[in-house]
């Protein structure tokens, strides 16, 4: 559809005539039923329910070529899955770069009737954070896959619930930059007009944050107000107070904000970019005490986003996220440990990202079908490496930049405990190592620790087995490592990837499979493509 997410008209991938897509609200224990009709003219589509584990419904995970075939134009696919656990989630396209095109929305699961959260709040707001380019997702896909690569650069805008401002700023009068920015004037019904958070004094608000950015790491702050973090990725955390919060692509949080400031004033809500040299103004909206006229702008400038490259600050913040008492603890021992080196590489001159030197490209037959039915020809049956060469220097660009393109799968014995160590390294240019927020489908993992440099066995002694947070997304910081543990107890095939969309597009992903022989009741429509489609045809002709 034509839409103006940041006051500049563009084309977005919308749902039901809306951008972002409709909010989905369910109650823990519900079965959610979504009929997705593909009204795109010439391309397939799927939708992934980010943070929902899909126990017993791995075919509904919404990953093209992994859990299902992309849905063709004109076709309808029915997703049916159970939401087991209350929390803040979202959904998004998982085919090509359709997330970057705007295919996303929020998904919130309430507690079952009669149950109460372990914290009090009066009302809530839900903020879906994203980044937006004026270049189309198609152009980005081609640009990234060109030789030489044409990098997509920083987004034009950061959006809050699909709304940002490109040619004007709400805070123009505080702008110190050399280029004058126009003051925004809104009637209020524009597609890009900010949604004001209207509050009453002396109440507590739960703000649900979900970050579905294609690229940007964000920092969220409300002028003059502290917030208390209580939930991360659908799990309760040990509450902690902070002035601002880093939020990476794929993460969700709930924070509590108490409206205890001067009710005659208004306050900025600001979402700025971190982790890359910013070239995008922060997204802004206003916290309006209902005692004040909403149109009145705050009297002081918006909160300043912390230095983009102050990684020590980011690490310290991530380490504050610990699980709340009563959260399941990780098994004390692991059965298998895999170390995944994150590197930027070249394949025949094309720029790629790789994991242990393998850059993933997806096969045409979804893994869930090919593994379930033993179709060995559907993908490369070799096991991808569990480690990287001991003499690899993570502080320098790769001495041999060449990686291989493969579609191999890590297969786990069912119900075993897996440790994954994400190891960061220098990218292709000197003195550059980027942050990567890794997201696991089908599971939560415990984040056992973050460290600097090369992970060694000794580092495992420092793992937090007492109160590690349970999450589905965790960042590996520049030149560092991040240790995760999870139990391979969910029959299915699951993507594990950097949530930065251009990075996935360039191969920064792996595939995990466990207990696939236990998978039942996969609807045929999920697998009517590639070699599984052929298999169905043969069965039909035999019958
Ligand atoms: Cu939200 Cu595989 O991603
Ligand atoms: Cu990445």
C-alpha cells in the first residue's frame, strides 16, 4: 500500500489495510488462529510469531524454507498455535527482507483469567519500534547481493508504532545541528503524526517495548522519568531501575513508569540509535500529563542518546537483566557445546556473513518436511562445524576471507542440553567488530554470560547458573563472546540467526533440528513445494 510512515510517501507491506499490522491480543493458554491471505502481486509471504515457542506446531513457526513453503499470491494459509505464556511479543515477515518492507505487528499475551502479574500497574502502552528506509526492500535485497556490495546505510527514520518524522522534527527548536530542521505541525490524523502517551499523575504505566528493527540497535528514554524493567522476551526479570534502556532487534521488554513528575509539564519519549555511527534522528513522542494541553511541547530538550560506541555501557546494561525468582534454572551440565564464530567474509567476491565459515542459503524444500520424510537430496547432509580453527585471530580481519555457502543443519539429540557460544570477531575492515543480536526460534535460552576476547574453557567457570535470564534474543558484543544454554526439547526445525535483517540475508544464520521424527500433523499446505510436493504427488499416484 502507499503509506507515509515518516511523512514521506512510500510503499509499505501492510496487513488488513493497516501499517503496522493489527495488534494481536490473546490470553495464555489460548489457541491463536490466523488466516493469512497473500495479496501481494508477485511474491510469496510467511509470518513468524516471534517469541512463541510453537510446541507441537513447528509447522506454524512461519519461516520460509525452514518450517513451511512460502505462501503463493492469492493463497491462504492458516496458522494455528498455542500461546502458553503471558508476555510481550511481535510478529513479522520471515522471507527475503519483508520485515524491512514493513511487515510486522505486535502480539501480546495476557495472563490467564484470575492470575496476576508479580507487579502492579494501572494501565499500559505498547510501543513497536522499527527503522525505516526510503529505499524499497527489493532494492535493498539486490543491493546487498551485488558485487561489489551496495550497503543499505543507516535508516532514514526510526518509527514508534509505525510513525516517524523525516522532514521535520517535534524538537526542532532544540536542534543544535547546523542544518535547520523544520518544526512539525500536525492536525493529528496524519499517518506520521506521533501517538501521544496520555497519562494521569501518580499512576504506574506498563510500557511494552518490542524492537523489530531491520538494522538499528535502539535506546529508549523518557525525559525526567526513571523506569523499572520487569519483563524481557516474555520472561519476568529481577526488577531494576534505569534512566534509559538499550533494546536490540528481536528483543522485547516491559518497563514500569510512575507518573510522579510535575504534572503541569510534558515530557519527551525518545528512541535513538546506538551501536553504529548514527545518521538517523531519534524517534520522538510526548508523555502528556492529562492536566496539560497535549499540543504543548516539553520545555527542555529531549534526553540525549548515550554515545553510539560506548559498548561498556551496553554490556553493563545487558548484565543487569537477570531472572526473577521462580524462573526455571538451567541444567547444571551441558551435553554438547558448539562454538559459533561470527565473521564477515567473501564468497566469489560477494560480501557475506558466516558462522564457522559457513554462510547459509536456504534450500527450496522446507527442512521440516525434508528431515521428517528423509529426503536426503533436499539439502547438504554434512554436519556444519561445532568449532572454528584454534589459531583464528578474532582481532584482525580474516586472513583468508573466503567462506562457503551451504545449507547444512545442526542436529541435536532430543532432550539434550546444548551450549552455544557466540564468538564475535573482526569484520572485513580493520578495527571493526559489530554487535549481533542472535535470536532462537522454538526455545528460550539462558544467557550464562558475556565476555571479552576469545572464549576459552576457563571462562565457563564464571557462568551464571544461579539466575541467568531466560530470553530468546541475546547480543554478542564487538570482539566478545556470549554463552547460551537451552534444552533441545521442542520437536521441529528451528532457525537461529542474527536478527539484523541484512545480515540474515547475507548468510548469518544456522539451522537447528531436534526430535523431528516426533513431529505430527503437519498440514500438507505447509509443504507443497520442492521435493515434498513431488513426494505428495507420487503418493497420490500410487493411491
Ligand atoms: Cu524475529 Cu527469525 O526472527
Ligand atoms: Cu548481525
